């Protein structure tokens, strides 16, 4: 995550946040705005995303006696917003330190008591995770550039690939730990971080401690000017650096040993961060760094880009879909570097990946036509432009043939789709399954269910796995497992399934399995639809494809 200062808009609320604050639905807030003439007017934002002043909303709620019956977790968030205002990260860090180390030095007695009450109902780690989720949701809705979005975390995790339990991972701009604590297995790797915001650094460390990650250490400080890990050499360096302005420290760092690829200009602070990351790699170690798209082609960075290519240390350039970053809709790139193990172990080509036509929530694995291996010599031209689309587009074959092939694939899948949907008959209506139930926790304690994987599975021939997973997705179970911010996490303690004979379980299991396959097929259809639509637009606008003669 980016090294951060508190967001200036943190004292403003979206309609969704007002709903969570008052413990009501978004529709209720919309009704209040229409029905009550004294409802606070928007303080900022546009017509589609109005933002309201926290103090005005709190005053109005109190006057109208709305939101009196709030859950304790909502009360905790509301109390932190009231006590810490724009410095909400410090408030969450205070709760995390209190729950992890019994350090209440930054909390008043009421906040500490409320945090204790919430933690008595859920694990301390879950309480902090929920606060972090609320903060990320708030920052995303206000367009803050101080966070690493969940979408970006997912993309970096995908391209970083699996890490062994004995790996050493570094994030020199770790923020609240979004990347550092998410990439790699939950337990095992040593993790090191640095963050310029002391409260964010404390929060990351406390989150790791609460999660039981004892091999995690986070230091506060400016990584470029005050590197706290000068001797560290990591297997993987992750970084979503802060926006690099001209005051990144060039004058005082001119002779720094980290600039082995060249001293970045004032305008190329992004390349200073890239070299800082690379300087911390062990032989064979990799860098996965998030960079603005312009770093790939700006004239000021041409010399350093050329050196990166000549040395064969750039293995992949990935252009991510628009919408990956909370603060804007422009694409960003992942630069993936690898330090050679020996003198002849450098890369001879760069894998260019262009995902800019994909949905940001779609799978990150590129289609065959979205990636191409480019020899280094083809990159070392006058501009050393490393924009992936430049090379992926040039490698494209016959557009009409490709369009017809995709069209045929979609038609075939449509024919198969209806056959996948299970034939279901009418039941007795709501209530027919309101008999005896059993909790997932009881099944786990009895050794009938393994819940260590992403999805629980049966370990007994008396319990059908598809039946189990299907009923865990029932409306009551999903409601119980979904937080107020919309995040789904299975409630192991509260989730329940009906008790049935194993033959009846298998009947339901077969139907749930067919539904799952149907959903997967629909998802693949959606991906193909996006791909063929993008291809059609490209062909129609560049002359490779023509509209039908009877289109008018």
C-alpha cells in the first residue's frame, strides 16, 4: 500500500456510510433525503456521488432519533470517526494495539471499553479487519489515492505467484499492510515493511501480531531517505509506492549506491522507487511494483528503461484493466523484475501482457492474444517505449478470422448453456426445510468437515460436499456471513445446514453442482462477450471489419 498521510476528505460521508452509521439500508437514507427538508445538504462530491459532513449528519440523526439501536461494531466505527476525525488510521491503530498488546495509551476509557465489548463477540483480529474494511471502503468511495485497493492486491498476488513458507518478503511502502500481509501463504514467510506514516506502520504490525504472524516486522520512516532495512535482501519485493513528486530526495541521494541503473531525474521519482525495490532483491529475487502507465514511455526515464532492458532484469510488463486504483480510472502497470543468479541467467525477452480491455474484477490470467514475448533487441529503439499494448497489438493476426472463431465459440457455448441449468420441480414453499439443523462448527468439531481450505469440504461419506457448500450459500447463511461493508467471510460459528439422509443430500448436491457449473459457464461467457466486443470495436474502427449491409 502507498505510504500515506490521512485523507483530507475523511470527515465526509457517502450515502452508504450514513446507512452504516445509522444501521439502516441505503434506500432508507435516500428516502430521508427526499422526505426531510432539513436533511443535511451535500458538502462535496458530484450529483451521483454526494458527500455529507459527518458532524451535520450526526446532529441530524440525533435530532430525528434515527440510528439509536446500533450494533457495537457500528458504534465503535462511529466513535473512532468522532474521536480521530481525519486521522482515522491512528484510531484503528489504537484499537489494534489495545487488542494485540493491551496498550490503550491512544484510546479513552469509553473507546477501550467498546473495543473490548466488540472483541468479546468476535476474535480481536476480526474486529480490526472489519475496521480496516470500513476504512478501505470509505477511502475507495471518496477516491483516495492513499490506499491499495483490493483489486490491486488481487492483481499483485496473482502475478507474484506462489511463495514458499521460507521466503522473505519486503514492502518498503506498506501503508496499512494491504499488500505485505496478503501476498504469499498466511503463515511461514518472513515479512518486512516500512511506512512513512507511523500510525499506519503500527497498524500493520498489530494486524500481523493479531493474525499470529510472528515473523513480521514493520518500521516507520521514509524508505528513500531513511532506509530501515539497508542490508536486507528479499526473495520478493512488493511495492505500490506513493505518488512521486519532484521532492523525492534526489539532491541528497545523488551518490546513493541504489542507483545502479542510473540516477533518476527529479521527474522520475517512480524509477527511484523501482531501483530501491531492486536493490533489496537477493539473487533470483523478484520485484512486483505498481507504476503509472506513463513511466513506460516518458522521455525523462528513457535512459534507465534502456538499462533495465539491456541487463535482462525486466521479465514482465503487465498493463492492468482500468479501475484498479481507487483514485482514478486510468490503467496502471506492473513492472516485474528479477535479479539474475549468475552472469548468464538474465532474461532474453520481456513478456508483454495487455489486460486493459478486461473487467477489473475478471480473472487476471491473460488470453493467448493478450500476451507476447518480445526480444530485448526489439525494445531498444530510440524511445524504449515499454507500453504492453504497443507490442501486443502488433502481434495480432487476422482480425476477421479471430472474430469468426470467437463468434463460433460463443454460439456453441450458448447451445450448451441451457442443458447445464438443472430441471427443478415445485416444492412445498418456504418453511419446508425448517426442521432440524446442525451448525458448521459442530460438524467441524466432530471431524466431519474440513474448514481449513477456502471452501469447506466433507471428510465423511455421510455428508455430501456439494450439499454442504450449497446450503452454506443459503440466504440466511450469506446474510450472517456478510459484513456491513459488503465483504463476505463464512461465519463458521453461526452457519447452519439442514439435517437430511445422505441419499437426499446427494439429490440436493447434484442440483447445487449443476448450478455451480452453470455459473462458471456464464462467467466464461461474460469473459468471451467482453473479448469479442472489444475485438469487434477494434476491427470496426481500424477498417479490419465492416458492419452488415442491412445494418441500417
